[in-house]
C-alpha cells in the first residue's frame, strides 16, 4: 500500500465538511451599528500591551505589581493548606469557602462597617444592589455622571429613577420634594471616574438626613487613595456611619479583583437573598479572596505609597497651572485628571502623539462621555516620578499650543 496516497475516509469527510461550511455572519443591523461607530471615529478596540510610562491604569499605588503581595498571598494559602484552584460553584451552593468569612469580617472591621458582602466585581456589585434593593414604589435619584454599572443596575430595577445635575444639590432637593412619603435612594460617587471630581459629601449627607433618604455611595476610586490608610473618602471625612451603603471595588487602588458592599447585617442578608448577580454566579477562587485580604493588610502598613500618590497629585496640579494648562482640565484633587479635547478625532490624535513619545495616556471618546466632552484622562500613580509628570504635561502644552 502506498501510504503517501492513502487518506483516511474520516479525514476526507471532515475536510469536505469544513470547506463547505458556511460561517454565520453578523446580522446586518449589528454590522450597521459597527459601521456607525467607525464613521464617528468611536470604534472601540482592545489595546496592545505596552511598556510606556503609565498614565492610564487605575493601579494608583502599584499594588497590582506588588511582589510582596504576590508572595504573601502564596505563603498564606500554603500555610493554611489551601490548594484549591476554583470556588467550585456559587456561594449559595458550594463556593462559600472558609476564606470568605475571614475576609469579609476583616474588611468590615477595616472600614468600620457593621457587615460586608463580597461580589465578583464592581460591576456585579452595582448591578446586584440597584436591581434588587429599590422597590416598585421607590424612587432613585442619581447623579447624571454616575458610572455605567450604576445606571445598568438602575435600568433593571422596578423603581422609578431620575437623574439630577452633576453635584447640584439644589436640583437634587427639587426632585426630592416631588416625592413626599416615598422611599428615596440618592446615588453618587466619592470620585467620578471620568471627571475625577467629588461632591460636597457633608452637604449631601445633611440633605439626605433632612428628608430621610437612603444615601448610596460608590467609592471605587478612593480606596487606597484617600485616608490615612487608604480607607476611602467617606471614612476619612468621618461620614461613613451616616451612609446606607458604601460600594468599594478592588480592581483599582487595591490592585486585585472583586468588590464589597458595606452596610447593615440586614442589608447583607437581603442582598444574599435577592441580588441576582451575587446568587447566580460562581464565587471567586480562594486565591482571589486571599489576594484581597493580603492587599487590605498591606494598606494598613503601606503608608509610603499612599503619601507619594498624594504628593504626585499635588505636583501634577501645580505643574499644569505653571504650564498654563489649567483651563482645559476638569477641577480635581484626585488621582484622575481629565483634559477636555473636543472631538473624537482630535483627542485620539493627541493621545497618539503622547504615546509616540513614550507616555500611555488614553483618549476618552463619545459616547462614553457626552459629545463635545471628549478628553485625555491622566491617571496619577505613586510610582510616577516628578520628571515623568513634568515631561508629559510639557508635551501636552507643546502639542496644544
């Protein structure tokens, strides 16, 4: 038999079927939506990993790169003989491994909260909370610049919802007065992800208490940034015990993954029973939960990185003022500094110019932000040097002027 000429009949059949297979095409209406994005110069693409100077990530104090957190997490798992790779199921079935109880108690104590419930991500936490807690006859009043995860959760809620003008509490009070004898949930963020600014939290707390509203605050961009040990802005201002619920996420200042809702034991019990993004998903692995614990423990002792971040934020603001760039920036004292550059094409071109010079600064395009509010979003980190900050701002000045 000539083996060179022999072909397995099964192979021939499979080859024939493959060549005659008609791959499913995307429906035309979906293709049109993609084409519209291309026409508007707003098509999103996954970026290629680079070694540029980081002014784009949310890794504010460098915890995602921390070798000590990596090693301490491994040591903790080894010492406690935890060699399980996955959660094996949802927390209500088989995935509620022993680390959850330990870490939730630690987090509650760290944040001076009655109870803590870990979710798989900040998106899951907001989706689960806002879709489950406000009821049909309740009202949600939310800041118009609230994060997409908050708004997606609100859309899934049975309650009525209305947005108020950004950080405008006169507008908020006007809306509150429209709904007497109603459970009202007020929703805001301590630092807004696209502008980097903050509301007057003392005034907001007083307003919510005046009308017996339930105040819910997302603190995604303050953990690891504000407070003596990076505990967040509400706790730093000693307002945390006057808030119905705080939502902290771990993928930014903490450098890992997951989120937590802080509130009363009754709120925790309610979310376990009714938050669908908690109930119907596999839990985090023991390694993920151990990393959260280790990162929180590092916050208690890692004062140098937090202080360096604060100094860099101050230095960034000083330099942008000295270079005449202040008018184009949104006022911010946080690690997020946004320079308004109108038009998707213009802001993408400017970002590419900075990237070509070695600085990873990302453009934020419409429709992520409103048309005309496109921007360069600078994220400041503890590991950025003053020389890097000065250089990137000088380049921005040169490219603009």
